[in-house]
């Protein structure tokens, strides 16, 4: 999914390995003692999921195939909810070649459904039993439309629900997810839910306990600590991850949690009140080299950043790369959370995959 709050831009892995088996053939040979037979070594577990952006679909798909030994699930960013009864496809949604190719590589395909509803409309849907039921049927039509392995629900406009209504909306959304997951499970499909972080000051509209109980996995978007319409700074920090995961693991089983990792950054005009430019990690690093800025890591956040001149404007870029992520992953290990989800395929520093293999 897009780095949240990117909605003005077109938007928010594994090849099957066979176990090595040593067979001893020949009737004339006496069977070897069990202790002398080399044990088959299991491949390392696949711990990574990733979103696939529809606007760069082919490159992202090829990237998924290259890293198929680490990916267990890919979520193409393919659908958006327009009303309780209407879920529309993005360009390229459901392309059979991609679904079949990912399946041949041993990767589950769980497309993402986001929403572009007017303010307050999502809250109205989830708090009305009739509209909620209508919406579940619309989602199930998408799940049945292809050989999908489930759905990923990424409904973010629910997050800023106002004080007066948030408890009712929180309960209504948890009920929607519970009912949808039960129906998906009856179809033998997975139910994944994407949420924003819950901290001392954010995320109270998400009922982590109920969502975690109903869903197969809860994806926490652990990025955008600083975002496009805010002040410049890191997308995440180890201390922030520690708070996020301390709260999440208190309410959700660790094996169900996926920590969202950023493979992008923001490019701010210093001192100006304008939306920052989005850059992928690859774009940010290419820009750094082009402008001749030194590579620097912020010691507090373990995040790369640099400044440069664009005409008369001074700009600053904060992004994430493999080195920065490597400094954040120990926090996940301390909390016993192994699974990660990457926003997004094709955005990342190529060296990131080596670091993710250590989770």
C-alpha cells in the first residue's frame, strides 16, 4: 500500500523449494542405520509479504519472482471500495498471468482492497448492519472472481474518526472484519487486515484484539512517523517500533503480526508549507548520488537522509534503505515478531533482501 496519505498519486515471494532427500537404492545393500542417514534440511521459512503496485505491475511482478524464496504472500494493490455495494478494479487487476505465475512460484496471492470514500462514509457503512452485510457480499464477489488465496482489507479513512463516534466505529469495523473473515474461511481463503500503528496517541479506533482474533494476519503499517504533509524527519525509529510492537504483542498473537517496513521516503522543501514529494528508496539513493550529497545516517533513528538545492529551494530527503532497516530489525526480534510486509515491491534497496533473510 502506498505510504499512507499518497492518494493523489496512482497507488498504498517465493519459488517452491524441494527438500533434499537422500535415497539409498539397491536390494543388495543392507539398509544404513538411521543415525548414519543425512537428515534432510528444511528450507528457511518465508517471512516476507509485500504489496505489488498496479502502476508498475510488470516490474514489481518480476521482482517478486526474483525473491520468491523469501516471499510467502504478495498483495497486488488491485481494488478500491467506492460504496457499500461497489468495489472497483484498478488497471490490470486480476491479470491471470500474474496470479498463475505467483502461484507457480509458491506465493499466495491475496489482493488488497482499499477505499476512496467521502469523509464519514466508511464509518456509516461499518456501523449499519444492513450496509455492512451488503459490503461483505461485495467483497466476497471479488474473492471468488479469481483463484485468489484471500483478501487484504486496507481501510484507512476509518483512522481519523472523531472522538464522539470512535468507539461505535471501532466496534462496527471489528464486526465487519469478524464476519468477513468467517465467510472467507468458509471458502478456505485467508483474511488479512492492514492497520495503522497503535501508540499512546494514535490508533485507538482499531480493536487490535478482535481484529487479531478474527484475521489470519494483522499488518501494522510501521511507517510515516513523519509524512508528506508534516515536518521533515525519519519514517520510523527503533524507539517507535518498540512502542508499536509492545502494544501490538499484548493484544495479538505474535505469529499473526506483520510489521510493515518502508522502502520509500519523502522529499520536503525546507521551510515551505507544501506536500513533500514521494520517492522510492531506489529513487532517493539515485538522487543523492546525482546531487553529490554525502551518505549520512541519523544516529537516533538509524535512517539515511541528505539535503540538496533545487534551484533556489533547499530540499531535504529522508528515506529507508537496507542499512537503516538492519538497525531496526533487532526490535522485531526482541518482541518475537518474525514476519514483515514491504511497501512496496520494486521500491526497495536491492540489499534489503539480505537483511530480511535474517528476521
